[in-house]
């Protein structure tokens, strides 16, 4: 129940296209959903995050869409650029009595944006 | 640069050995988290410390232990190493504990067990 399922495993998009990565969860006690971006040889870095009381959050070209009833959330990268080529992880964190801040990660999506 | 430092960058050792990974959090951060990244298991939470006290434990093996020192740096000790322990080990830090505290990840330590 403490899993976050992420798809697709890999994604190839043309420059200027839209990249979409999806995640699903089961545990309704999750209360915070960040997305991390990881470049080769580097640690993950926070990209954007959302709380379940919001259905959408946009920061620049990055948008999280959140569907609480379906227990799904997704990352949309608009006007994808070659510099966006990286591995993307969705994550979830428990609220309530389970709130410690530990992150439960999806399996990751390797995005390649072709010039 | 996240401000989190980890040493060493690479570590190659043999099965049965013991190693210590070190993490220095960002200045002012009191929480330290350890994560393991492997091809088959992905990124998995191991353990969290806040201001010297263990705060949460994940799927950390009994052969692994950690601590956070008074100067807030943390060490992850891995003993009786097995081939399957080969992975990237990341340390992350945050100001406080709790789900809305942004975690800043270090560059990781790549452990290879031969």
C-alpha cells in the first residue's frame, strides 16, 4: 500500500513536444506529492510539488495534474527541450501520524528529448 | 550544487567487508535522510535522523546502521557486505522534519561490492 507506480519507464519526445509522466498510488494517507529530476551522476533535485487539495500546479513549463478520486497524478512538460533529458521520479509522503517527511518514490522515467 | 556533501564519491570493496559513508547536510538543516538507489529496487528510503535522533526507519537491513553526530553530519555504516548491496547511496537534508520540508540531495556515493 505504500507504493507509488510510475509509467512509462522511458519516453522519447521531439523538441517542442509535450512529455507526460503518470503516477498512481493506493494509500490515501499520502499528503504531499513532489516530482524530482535527476541528471546522470547527480542526486535528485526537487522540480515541483503538489498537495492533494489542489488539482493543478504550474511552474513555468512544468505542470502537475492531480486527481484525488482516481489517486493519480501526472507531470506535464510543455515545449520539451533537449536540456530536459533526465530521469524523473514521482514521490509521495505520508501525512498524519505517519508524517516524518520520508519520500516513497516511483520507479522513475527516463526522458529523452530529441533535437 | 545542493550544498549537501557526501564522501567518498566511489567505493569499491569486497564481500564481507564493512564501509562507512559520510554525509554533511546543508548549513542549518537538522534532518538527514539516507536513500539507496539500485536498478532493481529504484530509490528506497533507508533511515532519517533529526537533530541527532532517529526519526523514521525504512527498509534498512540489520547489517546497516546510521547515526547523526552533534555537528549534524551523518554516517551510514554497511557491514558484512553482499554483492546485492552494490548501489548508489544518497543522503538528503532538510531544515525540519515533516512532509512539506524540501529535501536536498547530495551527489551520492557509488558502492561497488566485488
